[in-house]
C-alpha cells in the first residue's frame, strides 16, 4: 500500500482545495493507492461559518462534489478527525 501525505496547514481555504486537487491527480498519476490530506481542526465537529475548520469541510465538499471522481474512489475514502484519506483508483498506465 503506497500512501502519499500532504499537509494543508497554513493555506487559505481556496488554495488548500486547489492544492488538494493537484496533489490527488499527481498521486493517481504516480500510482499511489491513497493520499492523506492533513487539515487539522480535529475538535471541530460542526461546519463553522468562519475560522477554524474551513479546510476540513471544504475537502469533504470537494470529495462529495464528484470533482475528484476521475482519480478517486469516493466509496473507499474516509474523513478522519484531522485529515482525510482519499482512496485512489488504480492507474492502469502505471
């Protein structure tokens, strides 16, 4: 099992989401099985209007939106308290 780890601390929400899309594609292209995106905010349990937890919920929305479906398997991906693990589709070219 090959897992890539990316840390999104320090990014604004929009940049974190675009960075995540780029990294998910790169991980898929390079034959990884999963990518884990660390966002922090482990104790944020509800969607905040602003402040802490924005990236956490934006990543969940990104996965639910289907925008990553070409590379990710939504069914086998899961959110953790301070990160999200995205299961990647098998890259048949690798």
